[in-house]
């Protein structure tokens, strides 16, 4: 069986968006016999694609299997650049490591690395990111924006807004953002974002934006270390969530919002970020490397810096910290 034809057939059926295409038409388009089309369809059904065969009309794709097959995701993509170059790895230590390597090898702006399983997923400050197999989205996006390095931290906030919009669009859930890089549902973490930088004297060479999103895990799928603090979209919505749609939607919003940020600055995105934030207007404790401060989170600056007012009335700019709500 010609694998390329099988993949192209799926793309064609995805692009048809639920309308039927006759076996004869597919046979003509691919230059094969109708029997060969039928054999490819059977092969796809075995791989978990649900394809209805409607009399006198043809084939309709009604469901995709729960894999991260890149050509399927690309058929769903509504982006100009993000994800047009996509690398899929069945298992890897960390998509961040793979993406750093690709960026050094001149991978283009918008390159995406996706995996089913990370054996050494990482968070900030070398913390662990638990990345169980087949249930989440573990992905790194390479961006090459023409901005000075001091404009890099806001990309974490821009990405958070993009992921929240995508979760809303695909599931109807209403997530909140906890400064700077956590997305929460009912107070538990469903997403972490890690932005890393490759830069030299000429400025930013590449931003590597890592997104870890818990999608279809149940409580028992999480490591005991995070069972009480982590949640997944399935745990919150009660439904299985289509990871391919979600990847496509995240990349769409990330392209829109990062382009908006680069073209027009942080103003509009700051407003969006604040509207989703669970941190602003709340009393918080900020744990930093050298000190811990408690006070009221008043807002973020145009630079993405958290403004925290301590009881003595002083306003502190927080660049990096772990935040806990104190009420
Ligand atoms: C983060 O760090 O939240 C950033 C996580 C980024 C992960 C992505 S996955 C794709 C790409 N490849 C990588 O290797 N990384 C990126 P931080 O704010 O430091 O939070 C880490 C903390 O989150 C841990 O110390 C745990 O407490 C908690 N945690 C770990 N795994 C979790 C999970 N699956 N769900 C919820 N919380 C988790």
C-alpha cells in the first residue's frame, strides 16, 4: 500500500469538511482504481479513522484517531507559518531540546516539534514537567521575531492568551492565567509554558516556546507528586478532547497574537491577558530566588513585569517568581 497516497487521501477528506467525495472522484484525483481507493479507506479505518460510506454520494470522514499525525494536523491548520514545518517524535527527552537543536540548524520561523511522550520534560529552573504518553500536548514552537531580547519575556504572556483562547474555542471551558506561565482550571494547573532564548550580539536568533497541556489524563494518569495540583481538560469537561484540533487552534491564535505583539506592541494583549488573569487584584505571595514578598498584585507593566504592592505601600516590580494566592 502506498503510504503517501493514504496520507493524501486523509488530507483530502479532512479538507472536504464533512461533505462526501465519491470513490470515482478520488480515484480520478489520485490516478488509481476505485478498488485501490476502497483498500486505502479500509487501511485508514484500521488506523482508527471513522469513514462513512454514503450510498451514491461517497466517503465522509467523521472522526480522526487520537494520534498527533502531523499531516492530519496540517490539514486542519489555518496558519501562514506556524506548524507548516512540523516534526513529530514518538518519544523524546524534551521537545525543548529537540527544538533548540533544530533552531541551531536554521529551522525556519514557525517550526513546531510535537511528541507523544517526554522522558525528561522540563519546567522553569530545571524543574520536572510530567509528560505521560498519549494524553497531552507536549510541543515546542520556534519563533524568529525581529525584536530586541528585552521584548522576549512577553512572549510567555502572549502564548498564555493564545492557549486560553484555544482551550475556550475547542472545549468551551473558561481557564484562568496565573502569572506568569500557568493556566488553571478550577485552581489547578492544566498548562505550563516555558520560553527560552537563543541570542547573540545581533539579538534574538530564536525563541523556543514550550507548551505542556494536560488534555485527556485522568487523575490516576498523573504522577503522585502533582496529582493534587494538576488537572486536565477531560477531568474538567468530562469529555475526551481532540488533541489535533487543539494543536491547530493553539498555533492559529499564537500566530495571530505574536504577530499583533510584534506589529503593535503589548497594549492590546496586556488587556486580554489581564482579563483572563486570576492573579491581578488579588493578595498574593511571590516566592523569588532570594526573597518572598506578600502584597496585592496590582497589574502588569508593558514589559510583562508583575506589580506587587506590599503593606508598607511600596510598589515592587517582579520579573520572575512563583505565585500563590493568599486568600
Ligand atoms: C512550567 O514550569 O510550567 C513549564 C512547563 C513547560 C512544559 C513544556 S512541554 C513541551 C516543552 N518541552 C519541555 O521539556 N518543556 C516544555 P514551572 O512553572 O517551573 O512548573 C513546573 C511545576 O509544575 C513542577 O514543579 C510541578 O509542580 C508542576 N507540574 C509538573 N508536571 C505537571 C503537569 N503535567 N501538570 C501540572 N503540573 C505539573
